């Protein structure tokens, strides 16, 4: 058993050094999306479909950014212009728009 201790300790250290994956989108985040979409003038059926797609396609951080873009476009634009979005964010955003539009049958 004592010989196993260094292996367990090394494995614990290795796991602690792994980068944390973003948290998946939550039901609360999906509800926030639906609310923001409807307030922005979206149709209920489209907003419901896009909210469902967002919860499957986005992590919680990206979902928050999409919601912010609908709730406060000016704040979102200012954040974006100040470098608040990374290249990875832009790729995720583009993929979300493409995939959610396809899933919700918008212009596809």
C-alpha cells in the first residue's frame, strides 16, 4: 500500500493542473436567454428553439455573452471593442448562430 501513495499523489497533482472546462449552460441560463430574446422582440417559437439550442451548444460563459448582447447591446458592443471577446469566443459565436439557425430552421 505505501508504494501506491506516490502514484496517487502524482495523479492528484496532475489532475489539479488540468485547465478547468467551462461549465455547461444551465436551465437558469436558458430561461435568461428566452426572456432576453422575447424582450428583444423575438417570436416565442423561435426564441424557445434558440434557447434550447443555446443550452446545448454554448457553455455558461458564452450563453451569458449572448444574453448580454440581447439585454444591453451597447454594453456588449463596448465590451467587445475593449477586447472582451477572444478569437475562440468569436468562433463559438459563429458556430452557435449557424447551428442554432439550422436547428430552428431559419433560412436553411
